[in-house]
C-alpha cells in the first residue's frame, strides 16, 4: 500500500533534514521526500502543523510476560508503546522466569511477532536468575537475538562477578547494561535519604547507593574494554562520574527517565502516593536540575521510560510494601515536549537524538533514517495536542503513572512500523 505524508515538518538530523515537505512510503520503505508530491492511489495522511521524525525507541521497558500478565503482556505493552509514539522497545529480562537462556529470548521474539504491534528487542540477564552468582548463557542469547544484557532490578553486587560478566560479554561485542545499586547501601530504602525521608518517616536510600556502583562499573568497563550502558541514572554525582569517564574515553552510554527529569522527592507528600515509589527513588531538586543540564549538554545519550506496570492491588499496599515502578511508555514523549521542547530548551533535532537516534546507537539497533530507501519506521507528532493523563486514557494494562491528573502538550498521532500503521489518528491499530 502506498502512503503520502503530506505537508509535515520532517526532521532527521542524521541526514541534515528539517523542512516542511511531503513523503511517499511504499512497500514498507520511504520512496521519496519532496514538495508537491502525489500518489495515484493509496492513503494520504495530512501532516500540516505536525512533526515527522524517525520512529522513536524506548530502550528500557518491562513487558512482564511471561509470569505477570495481569500487569502487562507483550501485546498490551506494545500497544501502549504505539500509543506513546514508539516504533520499538527493548524488553527487560526480569520476568518470571528470568530471561536468562536462548530459548527464553526466542520466546519473547516469537510472542512479539505473534501479538506485538511494534518491534520488540529483548535483553537477556547477565547472571542466572539475575541472582549475581553465575554467568547466564550470554552466547546462546546472542545467537537467539538478545541485543544487550542486564540484571535490571538488581545491581550485580560482587565486583569480581561483574568483571567476569564484562570480560565474557566483550568477547561477543555485547553491551552490558547496569542497574547501579549497591544493595548493602540501599538497604530497605524506599525513598531518597534526606529531608523528605525524615519528614515522612520512611527508610531512605542514599545517593551513594547508586554512585558507588556507577564508579565501580565505569572502572571495570575501563579495565575490560566492555561497552557499558548505565540505566536510569538519578543523581548529580552519577552524571559527574559519567562525564569524566567519557572524557577519558571509556566506552559508556547512559539514560535518564522522564520521572527523574521532571519530578523530585518533594512530590511525595502526606498521601504517600505509591505511584511515586520507584527505584532509583525520586531525588532532590538539585539532582533533577543536574539531570536536565546533562540532557541539554549531551552527556545523556537517551531518554528511556523504565515503563514498570503493576496491578492496582499491588500499588494499593502501604508505601514500604508496594512495588517500585511507574508506567511511562504513554507519557514519555508528551513530557519531553511539554517540559523541554515547548520552552525552547530542546529543539526537534535534539528530541530525535534523545528518543530515536541515541537509543538505537546504545544497543546497536538498525538505523532508521528519513531518506529514500530507508525502512519506514516513522512517528508523526502533533506538538499542540493536549493530553489529559487519566487512568482511562492509558492503553497499557496498568495505570500506575506518576503523572496521573496532569495535563501535557504534544503527542503522537500516527506511527508507522515498516510502513504499517501501529497508530492512526491517535488510535492503536491491531
């Protein structure tokens, strides 16, 4: 089927493109970009006043399948991704059972092909059962299609084990993605350690719990030459360490989340809203500002949602007992547009770098460019569309969003995956 995207602002810094133009898509690929284009038959998408960008990618998503399908499935999670403007997601391995063998990686890929509406790139675990005690079957998982490896949800406590993991992963030129949390320092902390934890009477988790392991893993990456990706960084100190490591030439990339960029610990009030409980926890206002600064200066390689759906019965527990995590797939784009693009802190080329080009580079995913012959993974954004963040608005199976009740500006209206609609006029296409 032929498609004509008419009159949109097409932005792709990788090919030096930022202009109002038309685009023809046929047989899953971009055919032509230019002015006053037409097609004899097919579908025309009016894109006037909209922005057309390479398909967005979220490199940190929990799809929960297998094991916790009541919270999310590959089907529902990819529908949520399309609703949020993403053409691809990277699935974390902390499912039940943990994705730590080639056959489990193959299960995710096959289920995504059967039920998914966007591309799914699975990550495998670093250690068996993510227990931090023995190497997982990294080579087998590489063969089956794992794009990187992580024990996300747990830091690898033993430094010797982390070195072995990096040495082994480097043999496959594989990326190690690290959840930086020293469990002995984090303890039972459920919020940031400081004024707010004291005021609320909740056990705190110090910034050092993250920063100590960030420093360790950067040194190990320097020692082994392994490519390292640091997940959901939350403190000013972590970004200082990354900045210095990059200057030394350490092969490291990092991500930050919208909830750490746009919320801080002061959001947690006397209602003890468990949707604001995440790991790492919301940090100080100074930390939040440092993260934003790192995004603006280019230290941060990508923005990732850390989409962590939970059932209502789980988040209804007391704050200390409720699970960590907030959903994020459907609000990430709108939050970045609202808080960074509209105020002029970022331009659209920056958004493409942080949410399309950068994420693909982190895990070596296939490039997507808006040029003739390229695969038509495309996101169309209405920058002025209003989003009322209500439970009913979510397509995800879960609605434990830290941003419930808010109003945002900007959202995806159309998403093409290989030239096929995953989102059309704001509605998911199954």
